[in-house]
C-alpha cells in the first residue's frame, strides 16, 4: 500500500494563499511523516497560463485602476455574476488541474484560492472517486467565488462563514470552523529580549511593525509619515515584501529619521518581529491578521485592497483586536492612541487571545484521518 499523497494548490496573488498552503503542508507532514506532499502555485505559467494571465491583470488593476477591481469584486459577489465568471474560469483552467492530478495521483486535493478551487470542482464532478477534495477559505468572509459544488469539505475562519455556506446550499457536515492556517511557529513562545539583542534594538523603547503583505503594498508611506510625526523615539520594523522600490525608499528615509528604522524584503522572521512589537500597522490581509491574532499583537489596519480586506478590517475591529483606520486622519489618531494607552493595548491583546486559532493547520490535517476511511468506504459502495 503506497503512502498518502496530497496535492495542495495555491495562488501567489499576494502571499496569504501560499502561506496558508505551506502551513497546511507542514501540518500534514507532521501527521503523515511518510506522505508525499506537493504544493503548486496555480499562477505559474507552466502550471496554468490562464491563471497567470489573470494574476497579471489583477496586479495591473490594483496598481492603476483599483476602482475597477472593486466593481468586479462586487459583481462576482452576486450569485448570477459570480456563477457566470466562475464557470468561465473553471472552463479555462480545468485541464490544468487535470494535468496536476494525473501527474501526482493524489488521494487528496486541497485548494487555498478560488481559481484552482473551481477547476478542482470541475474535475471532481467528472471523477467523483478520484480524490478527496477540500477548500481552505483564506478570508474572514465568504464570497461567491469561493462557493463550488463537489467539495468534500470546507475549512473556514469563523462560525458566521459556516452559516453563510449552509445558506448557499452546502451540507453543514462538510463545513469545519478551524480558523485560517498559520505555521506552527505562531503557537510557540519567543524570547523577546534575545530577539531585540540580535537586532541591536533596545528593550525599553516602543517598537512598531509595518507590513504591506507579500506584494509590499498597503500605504506604508502614509504609516511611516504618521510615525515620523511622533516625537518620542521609536523602533520601526518595516517588511516591504517583494517591493524592492519600497525597500529602497524606506532605507533612504531611515537615514534622516528621528527614529530607528530597520527594513527587510520578504522575510521568514515575521513571527520574531511580532514578538518584539507593541503593535502592527498593516493592510488587512487575512493571513497577516491571523498571524497577528496568534501572536496576540494589537493591529492598526488601513489601506485595504478593495473587497475582502475591507470586510476583514471591519470584522476584526468590531471584535476589539484592531483599530480600523479608513482615513489618514484616523491612522494618525490610531497611532497616537496606541502609543499613549497601555490599557488599550492590553485590551486588544486580550481580544486577540480570545479570537486566535493558532492550531488551524493541525486541525485540518487531523480531519483527513477520518475522511480517508469514509472515502474508502464510499468507493467500495460504488463498486470502484
């Protein structure tokens, strides 16, 4: 009997979908040490030229015509508009998922982005006993583009999303509230003093983390300006992602700043940065939010990508773990409040503690133990 094979299909449209896939892969490797686990980026030209082209269009819209992207997000959020676009994308990309399935022959396919999810649903409809099919929704709300038939299970961030999927016609027994998966390092404690020393930073000084997601967008210039107006000396950690131009700008700003500013590109040390920071200023990407919740780090959220990130910000702020700054004036107010009120920071940390789900990836991996047995029984019933 061959070892289990998992195919995880993500999309590097931002870093969150990829990071969620990596977290699930790590948890599966722990649960099934001998398993073969293959993670594929569906936006690579060699994997799916159609999805790679859509990614290019998406990045172009975000940079030059973000209002058009917001209109498209709203249009596809409705059932009629969403279903038509879903059908079109699935038709163009179904053969790409089929090629991956034929190549890797997985027992389970797990998608962390709606584009491959649609193509996998297409394949599952035509070959229902070929693999177990799971979708991990990497947002704090359900958009029509995530909803497909033929899915064996959905993993979602919160109870309200389960309710929404049930209302859309999905069986309750196929929807599991696990949280959004983050890597295991986010449920491990860090030595704050040791990290500060390794970075040459002071333990008694306020430290602020700035992030703009994997693409290095998200109004970091406005956040830096708000912090530059603060008179007390700060330690500012900036993660610029893959935006090399932004990194150079921050390095230049650091030379003349009254504060100590350190800047990185795409960094694997985010957990350490969160451990030493008093709060984070970031666009409200779901993975960054989930990581901050796991680290019990207060958040100042601003400059979202139109669509789901606005919904993320509203939800997290309503729960008390973040301040939602939907203007530059509110951004400056939020900075002043978080730097001056230890009570506010403590209350936000407590809210994050109540909300966090650091073991989501482990819980997703655990699901397959029972699911494989059930799936095998169903194939026997069908005579396959």
